[in-house]
């Protein structure tokens, strides 16, 4: 149930990709993305270096492989799943694992494995969708706040403070109770609830970038705000954003599962993992096996995204220490 | 310092004010009228309904309702609970607070007592077996949904072994064991990571090298130079985690039917008792704002660089 702590959100990549201030005038696009644009050679070696640093964190590649497997499962769920996820088979109510039903059946006799495989779709849709919304809002708000300062910063920062003062689960529960959500709405609700901490990180990152020589040099040479934001600021926060994004997906998947578990997220009969745990909860005496597999699916998926995030942090921020 | 304090205090009040508007507006947009709840299944005339609507002020414009509500709140009057008709909201909440307080104080104390020494030790013996086991456990702990651990605990210790009650708070200390353990585990996982990171950071700093170079005993280096410097980020993170801790308590109290403010919050939401929900949101936000303020102040007292911005 934990979101990355503030130490996890330590601003990452800016300092990592040392941009030569002397080049700032000659080549306006300082920073890594600028260097990439300059030549194929630079491109390859930079990304090779990142890949090497990513691989140097042992769990990173298995985590990436697992996530790719999840994506394939989500896409091919109808092909892979041995049974229909919504088919009740009352003769099989609460049966344990068997040769035809590897993970047993739930209290309605539905095949657990098929429901879990279909559940991958909801977990990834909500996890990736909501995180992308949250990070996008976070970047827009954080960058405007940090770059423009003044009253823009004042207003946006109070908004961020207010959201941060809401315990996330409380906000999610209130929103879900008010909106009685469908799956796309769950994505929106979570996305719009958890962006504040990303805005804070991006704001801090932009504030420090603004002081850097290459930005000052661009300002001095008369570049417009727009040009500075697009050519100098954004390329330099890309690394931070990628890391934030990957570290956030796991937390969002847990939020969705908790919300569905409490009965306010994804509604039945949709096979959300959290929802499956909620369904099984009424039968923990009779059919305790229902409570095992969905929890393992959630944990391993969240773990994979967190480890991917750690690997990406190494790749984009060599200062990060483990 | 005084200027800083005043600014932060004003910001905190502004934040609470914004939250009160946000919550009030959200709950007004919710489906289902409180009148339905008050009436229940009884058959009443439209006139009676109108009377109730008027009595609760629901016929007036929303901004007027808000101003009345916030005016009363500022005088310490949160109105009456809708689902427990006639009981003041403050009383409903006051009854629940001791449970949540006891639960979280125990959980946080336990988490700190285990996580901080373990995190420091793991950093000190970097890449040892202890370090790997600790890091792996805390990495796993961050990824496990807390409510799932709670239910597995119920299945094992209550349902199968019969040692502990399955829910509620009516069995003395036994009722606290599982919810405290689950909340503590979750907090521990996060704290270990922070402590280990902060200690590693401190260990690699120049002044620690100097301390070692001038021949200080390892014990003195650790206690005086490493742990002391590592404590600042740890305390800060703990302070900023209050919102996460409150999120955790909402879920866990609901899972264990534990009669604190977390369960009160979800129950009130399910029973459309928005009077209680509004009050609880304000209470939770106030706790977070005060907690963050105290954390900022601690930080500012210790580190003068913060005060400037």
C-alpha cells in the first residue's frame, strides 16, 4: 500500500547528464536529448550506456521480461485462458485446484486462472493509464509552477499541497462513492488523485534547471520562454519522468486493487484482482484458496514494476545509490 | 524564522480551507439525497420530505449551505450524524479516535523500533547476507497489498489456528495483534529503505572519512557521525508519510472491522452519512497539515538553508 517515499522521488536525471555549458550557445539543445539529435553515434552510445546501467541491476531484466509477458497475457487473454472468466459453474463452487482448473474455482464456480489472466487487462489498463494521466498532469503543473514562478507557482503549489494533504485512499473512496465508476472512470479517478507528488518533484527539478548555466545562457541569447521550455527544460526532465512513471505504476495497481477490494473500484462481474479478493473474503472459512492467487498476482506485478523503476533509475541517474 | 513560521501556518490554513470546499462540493454532487437516508423505508408525504429538506437546509443554494456549514465548523459544531440520528458528529468521531490512536501509535513504534536499527545495520554491512535479506524483505513489503496480508493473517491465526479474533476490538490486546502487525509491516518496509539509503549516504560522506582517518573508534564514528546525520532524512520522511499512514489505517480498519476513524470513514461513505465524511476528511487533512508543518519546522530548525525559500 505504499507509494514511493519522498526519498524514492529524489530528483533524478538532470545532474546525471552533464551538459557542457560552453556548448550552450553553439548548440542550443544542451542535455542528453539534444546530444541524441545531433548524430546517430551519440544516440547509440548514450542508449547503450543506459542499457548497460539498467542491466547492471540484477532484477531489472527479469522484471522487464515479466512485464512484457503480462502485456502479452493481457492482449491474448481470450486465447490463453482455458475457460470463460464469467461462466458460473455451480457444480464446481469453491473447488480447489484440479487438472481442468489449475487454480481452482471461486465461490460462483468460475475458473480462477481464467479470471486472473483476464484481470491482467484491468490491472495494466488502470496501472498504466492512471499513471500516465497522473505523470502528465504532474509534469504540466510542476513545469509551469517551477518555470513561471510568481502567482502561477503560488496558486498551483497550494493546489498541490491540498491534494497532498488528502490521504489518497480517502480521496479515492470519496470520488468513487460519488461517481460510482466504470473501468475508464476508475482510471481517471486514480489519475486525477495521485498527480500531486509528481508535480512537486518536477517543480523542484525545473527550479534547479533554471539556475543551470545552459539555461541562463539561452536566456541571455534571447531565446523565448517557449523555446527554453521545449528545447532545454523538457529534454532534461525526461529521465526523471520516466523513472517517476515506472515507480508509480505499482502503487497505482495497489490503489486500484484496494479500491476494488473495498467495493468501490472495478465493479463485478469484471475480474479485477482486488475484486476477486473481495469476492473470496466472504468465504475464507469454506474456500480459503480463493484468497491466495489474486494476492500473489498483485504482489508480483507491483514488484516487477517497482524493480523496473529501480533499474531505470540506475539507467537515467547514475548518482542514485543502492 | 518567525516569518517562515507565519507563512507556513497561513499556507496550512489555506490548504484546509481549499480541502473543505473541495469535499463539500464533491459530496453535494453525490447521488442520493440525505433526505432519503433520513426517511429510510418509511412512507412519508412530500410535505414531510420538504420539511426535512428545509430543516437540513438542503433547499438553499450550495454556497449558502457551505457557508453555514463552515461557519458552524469554525465554532466546533460539525452537526449531527445522519445515520446515527441525533448524535453529534463530534461525539461519533471522538468515540472512534482512541482506537485509531492506539492502533497507529503501536504500529509506528514497532515499525521504528525494528526498521531503523535494521536499516542502519544493513547499510553498515552492505552486500552482506543480512543486507540482502533486509532489502529483499522491504522490497517485497512495499509491493504487497496490506489488506491481503491482513486477510491471510485472519485465515491463518484466526480461522485455522484460532489464536486471535477475526475482527473487531472487543477481545482486548488480542484484537490489536493482527492490525498492528500489518500496519507495522507496511511502515517498516518503507522505513528500512529510507534508513538504509540515508545511512549509506552518510557513510560515504567526507566527514565520516575524516573521522575514521583521525582514528576515531568505529563505534564513535557510527553513533556520532553516521547515525546522527542519517536521522534527519529519516525523521523527515516519517513526518511526510502521515498521509500514507492514514490511508493505511482506513483500509486496515475496514478489513478488520476495527472501530476507529478509518472504518468510520468507509462506513459513513457507504451509508451516505456525508456529515461524518466531511468532518473526517477535514480531521484527516488537519492531521496531515499539522504533521507536515511540524516536520518542516524540525527541518528548518536543524538546517538553516531551508528557511530562505
